[in-house]
C-alpha cells in the first residue's frame, strides 16, 4: 500500500462521511414531515427526543450510530489504518442497501428512495463513491 493510496482512501472516507451526513439529514427531514402530518408540528427539542426514543425513527438509529463510529475512528488518538478505513467504507455500502423485503432499515430506506428524488440522487452519489469498497 502506498501513501498515496492511503491518502486517497482517507479522503474518500471523509467524502463518504459528509455525504452520509447529508443523506441522514434528508432521511430525518422526511420522517419528521411524515410524523408531523400525523401528529402535528413539533419543536426541535421535541424532535430530538423523538429521534432518540420514538419507534418511527428507530430505523434511522443505525445510520446515526455508524456516523458516530466513523467520527470516532477519524478522531481517535491512534491514527486510523488503511484496513480500518476500507472496512468503514465497506460497512457504509452494506448499511445503505434499499431492499423492499429486507430488514426494517432496508425497507424504510427503499421507501425513502422511492418517495423522494433527492434521496434517490444522494443514494446514487453515495454508491458511486463506494464503488470498489
């Protein structure tokens, strides 16, 4: 492994992290809109509590936790290794699988992609970043 290859992988991980944050926000916004249509408007503080505790938002928690995992790896005292960075990229690809008959996350993610063209576009961008992971 060359230093250039390692730098490229770290740069790609940073780009994936940023794209994942954007995607996560769009998914949260979509769930918030759905929730508010059924239950009425909520404040940002109430929304934060819903994201943490309400079952409607449970499918998004693995994505939230994974973003934290990437952040911890990038901010660790010990520098991240090429293998760790590559594994995080591969895990991102595994996490973001839209499958209509899959797990709750996979089903809800598939529905979000079908419902919102912006999310579909973000998903496509993410998958392009992850080619080869």
